[in-house]
C-alpha cells in the first residue's frame, strides 16, 4: 500500500485542513487529506462568513492579520472567487459600558496594527443612516469584510488537488496508530494510510480524536443559529455586529452583493457529534428578529427565506487548539475554533504548513498550544 | 387528563374531512390554513361579491365542492380555525405559525399534515417571462378572479389538469391556441389497465377531450417543447416553440402559456418534522413515508392528501378520514360511529392504482429536462442557469442536489426549490450519469415560506438559551 | 429557429399592455390605487396581482437582472409576485386583496427607504 503514503496526513477536510493541504503543497510536501464526508460541509460551510479581525482575542491578531493578507490574494492563489468582499466591519454599542469596552479594545488592538475608528451615535448614523437611533456608538474596521463559506473550503481543496495533494472524500478514519516512523490510519473502506506527520483538523470532532491520542481537552459542541432574508438592493456594506456581554444581544449580519442579508447570533442550539445536524431553533429565529429590527429598523419590512444550523466546537477557555502535540512527535492540531475560525482559516493553513515544513513559525501561536490543558 | 391537542394543517379536501372526523370524535382540532377561506386550491372559493354558481366554478365536481365547503362551514366552534396563517416550522413537539405580525407556538400531541401540492414544473427556456404561468395559476385566475391569463393561451405539459384547465378556459369564453401534451401518443394505452380501476373518472377525461375537439382546439401529443418565446422587447410571452419531426421548429403564437406536468407534493412540513422520505419510482419524486392510513415515520405526525400521495381531491378526502382515524386510534380514542376503515383503505388502494396508471399515461419527460440547454434559468428565484447547475455537479463535483445547491444557489431562493428542485435533480443526475434518486432531493429548511422579520413571538420566554 | 419570428400570427401587445384578460364578474365596485405613481383602477375582490396585471404587463423586475416578472403560481408557493410599496413595504400580490390605499412600485427603488 505504498501509494497511500505521504509526507503529511491531514485528518479532517474543513477550511483548516483544506488550507493546510494547499499551503503544504506550496512548500513542496506531499499530502493526503482524509475527509469523512465532503470537504467544508460542517462548521466551515455553515458558518456566518465573517472575515473579521475586530473583536478577536488580542493575541490572535497576528494570525488574523496574516490571514487577512491571504484573503486579499485568494482569487490569484486559488484561481477561483470565494466572494470575499472587504466591505468593512462595524460593531455597534447600545450602552455606555459597551462603548467603554470598544474604546479599550481599540487601544489594545492598535499595537497589533489593527486600526479601529470609533464613531459616536450621530457620526455612525451619518455614515450608515439605516442604523437605529438606539445605537450609541460604532467601532469601524475598514479592511475587514465577509466571504462565502459554502465556497471557501472546497475552493482550497480543489486548488490543493490541482497542486498535487490527494483529497479523499467519504474516507472515514476508524483507527489511528503510532508506528515506527510515524502514523498509520485505517479508513472504513479498508484502506491504510501512512505518514511521518499527522495533522488533526477535525473541527468539532477534534476533541474526541485528541482524547484518543491521549490528550483530552475541555470542549463542547454547539449549533450556530443562522438565517437569511430575501434579496433587496445592496445597501448594508459593512458586516455588522454588537459589542455586548449579553448573549441575547449578540447579533451579526451581512448583506451579500446579490442582496440577501445573512444573520446569526443571540444564542446557540444543541449539536451532536453522532447525529445529523440539528435545524435552527425557531424560538431563537424569532428572537433574532427583535435584534435585527433593533439594529436596522428597515429590516422589519423584509422576510427571511431560509434558516440553518450545524455544529461548531468550543473550547472551555474560548481559545482554539493549534500547534504541535504536547505528547507525540510529528502530531499537530488545529481545531476547536470556537465559532470564529472562518477569518483565520487561510492563516491557520499557512502557519501550520510553515510549522510542519520548517519546525517553527514566524507568527506567535503559543497561547493556542494543547499543553495548556495539562 | 387534558384533551389531546390535535392540529390539522390545510383546509382542503383532506384537511376538511380530517377535521370533520376529529370533531365528530369529540376533539376540538386546530385547523391552520393559509387560505382566506377553506376549500384548498382545488375547491378554492371565489371572493365575496362574485356571483358565478358552483356549477360554473367546479363543473362536474360542483356537488363535491359545495358539500366540502358546507361541511367545513358547519364545523364552526367545533374546531379552532386559524385562516390566513402560515405553518412555518416544527420544533420540539410544536407547530410554529404566523399570521401578519403575530407568531405563535402551538404544541401538539398529533399533527395531521394536509398541505396539498403544486404544479410540477419543467423550467423551459422563457418560463420566467410575463405571461408564462403554472397550470394551477391559470385555473386560479379563472376560478377565483374570473380572468384568463391572456387573450390567446397555450396549455403545455401533461396530465389530467392540462385538459381540465383548457376545457374550463374554452367554457369561460377564453381563446385557447393549443393544448400541447408532452406524453407520447402511445402512453395512454400503457396507463389504461391501471386507470381502468376508476372507469367513471376515465370517462370524464374522455368527455373533456371530446369537448375540446368539438370546440376546435388544436391538440397535440408527443410534443417536444423547446422554449417559451418572448416578444421583440423581451418583456412578455409571444409563443411556444416546439420541435418538428424533421428536426426543425414550429412556433405556436400566443400571449400566455399555462404549464404543468402533474403535481408535486408540498412536503416541507413533513421534512421539518423529521419524517423519512422514499423515492417513488412511479411519479419519479421523493415522498414522505407513510403507512396505509397516513402515519409518518416521525411519532405523532400524520400525512393526508396530495402532500403525501397525489391521489386527487376525492382521494384526499379518503386519506383525510383515514389519517384522522389513525390519530384517534393512536390516542386511544374511539372512532365516531359509521367509519369503515377497511372500505376506506380499499377505496384508497383503487385510487392509488389509478394514480400509477396516470403516471404511465402522462409520463414526466425526464430526458427533456435533463437536456435543457445550458442558458435555461432553472432556478427562477435566484436566476441560476442549467449550465451553472451542471458545472456544480461536474467541475465542482457535487454528488447530489444539496451540495449542488450550496455551490450554485439553485433552489436557494424564496420558493425553496419548489419549482426547480425536481428538474434540478434530473439535471444533476444526467450530468453525473447516475439515476435521479442518487441525486437526492433538496432538504427542507424553515421557514416553509417567507417569514416576516416583523413577526413577534407571543411568548418570547420560550427561548431555549444555552 | 430561423423562421420562428415570421410564423407568429398575432401582434404581441406592447410591454405595458395588460397581461390578464377579465372574463366576467364586472359588476363589482371599482377600487382606485396607484402603480408607479400613476392612478389605476381595479374591482373589489381583485387580488393585487389581478389588479396590477389588468393594468400593466409585469409586477416587478427580477433583482438579478434577467427581466420583468409577473408571478407564476398564483397560490402563494412560487414567491415570484412580491412587490414593493412606495414606503418600502413588501406584499405578495397573489394573496393580497387590492386596497384603495395601495401605492405599488414595480421598479426597484433604493433600499432601505430613509425618511
């Protein structure tokens, strides 16, 4: 079975795995990606599509900046368009406490090269006149934006394949064994796969696999709650969000150029590793309506045409697992992105490829190391 | 013990008969219906102020229609009737409904889905032009609004409704340019043995066709339609182009076309309730699984009428009764006197034979659909072409419809794939060289129909927060 | 397809000519409303779709640039007949009775309306 051998095996074909495969090929390593179903079908495909740095955990900003640079080069890198639109990202505040949070975040983000513009309620409405009178302030990030999650991971996988990677869909890994010189994986179809290096980028399933490899992590899975309106003339350019500590106020929305307004937030639904994805919870959908009208009253005249949910993995400390294993040589992790992996996905792939190929990375990722849980 | 909460969705023939029987058993079912008045689409009532009599509106079915309306109107306080109300989702043992700006959660012990059907459509090039309507639309314009869809109308498609609507137009004084049936001339003979199960209905069909012939209406069988043609400005229907045997094209001039290829089940609610679906080879569509009385695979869910099996209006009345009896039995309640389940099941079986005969006599032209030109707008909501859908199935390697939808946006618009989903699966299957059932079906996603963001929940405290 | 045009017998009505043809029930009381700011008349009991298509050749323009649309199913399933009101409201024309107060726009206006 020598043909099923590569420099690197990637377990999981979400955005992280597909991007890693692509960048590994750029560095000349041979790579096989094993995906249980189809590439980009889980969290990578059903997420909101935010390409946002604003609001991230500050130590994650160097990675987010590196990723943002890749987003801007994607059409040329991948040879296809994933509808990345750098139309800006605006967070609004409804309370003085939230305004203070915004100010301190702006100050903290500046040393990382993320310049945010704070606007008073009147100033933000002067620029975005469809915002509601309740908006007390806005924090504007001009170079963030959004993209189409249904397209991004499959586009990376296709580009990786064109560059020589093997992308194996419908390949369910049953066992993972250490052997001399690396890792041996068995898939449900009876095939055997070998490589000196293994990357686990299995999203919500990452915690289960890490536990089997002797590195348990505290993780839960949840279902994001998403919906989309009918198409109306393109008007809401920036991606919108809310700065708040109250989960029921956490709403985000973006209008795609074709006119539909995608939204999500205000709570999560349940998700299960061993069951088909849950649908969106209608009680949450209805609650989202109140927050949609609260932020942009004109949305009250529109209809939603579709809702969906899915599965995302959340670490208890809301920080992803990324980097080398604390236990096994040649083993790497990139999972548990806590519902905020889409923007950093391309950067994660680039950094993981660098780390695997060179043994180090120029982007600091120590805060994400799995060893923090031991 | 509190009285069981039973909800019927739909107030057409199936929903009306189910509600009648549940009420007779002493329950007070809730009947949720989108219409302003009961009757469904087939026995749709004209608005107040219209004067045509039942015979004019419903022809040979006038007796059935008026009986059904009278039954529903007679139920009065024996049911909780929620008209003009959309059932948009099912979650946690409750039906979610909306009327204007009010959204409600209605918990149930049993939910009987009788949501009917819509026309099954072929997205012919030009089908989005003003003047191109579904057959059902052509009939509704006439019955409920006393209007024709145009001054010179072509009816195109296959199935009994094609001839019924054409004859109704002729009777109402509209000009029918042609009736173009895509069924091959010999197909009717293939369906005859099964259709002989209902000789009276077969005879009615023969009378319709004879009437159309006497009226001098051009009728063609074995038609291969190419496209609906636009006028010079590209703003409305000017004709229908059909293939000629010599490989050329013939144009039949008209200013409107009513199209339909039988019906497709409105099965979204069953999908949202988690019911299993099976591919029905006879009708070449996916249908929710149900036992002979209408029990779905999901507990507490019952299916009746065309939303489960396209048996027509009288079949729907029987299915509604059977499903209601199944609800009562499963709730441990006695059936009202005089209900003969065995006889109802036998009648339903006869109608199912007829249904299979119709599918043979008026076949779905799968090959025509699979070979629609690349520039055809398959998804009329999102304006997605057959070429884009094919590309998602081949170049982008989508193995089935939901993946093709994710890549191409086919079926992602306001109608949720009602009018392009079946044709889209044929296109994906043909592009990949697999049977159509392998291309699957579009999964239902709430809301069943567009839901206003203005909707306010009655009880916002039901939010399940984590 | 070369001779397709020449074989069309009837002259197609102008783009703005009404699409539907009323066959009866004309005794009903008239209802005045507006289409793109112009006065129009319908009859009580007409749906908005009927009212519009007895006065015009289309309901709206496709938001994706493929031309005019005029509804399709008339039973609230296809969602093709959503029209805008002058104040930014949305109505499904096939299921909405025409009202004297209605001011419908068939051309896409800027959204959202800012007052």
